[in-house]
């Protein structure tokens, strides 16, 4: 088992997270597996900038114990 921290957006299911936003997953789990646990749609995840430990990451990225998953909304400016 591994533990990863997830900073989910509004509308996600926080039931899989403890009070400090940590989640337990099976060894070999991916970012996509974690997002399914919080019921974030793959489309929504693709529209956002997804990061693991502060670096952009695909849904297929394998997770390791202690990883932190976060999201950034794309912003445009002028």
C-alpha cells in the first residue's frame, strides 16, 4: 500500500481521503486510479493542469508513497 496526498477540486468526492487529504492506494496505482477514487472525470482532469510533486504528469503516471497530486486551472491573460 502507498499513501498519496490529493488536493481535489470542488465537486470531487472527498470520502476516499482522510482529514488531511491523504488516500491509500495499492502499489502500482496511477494518477488515473487516484482520480477515479475521488470521482473526477477523465475529461475534467485533461482540461486541468495536473501535477504530481509540482511537475506536470499524465494520468498514466505511476504513483509512489508520499506523492502529492494537485491541479491548476489554466489561465489566460493579456
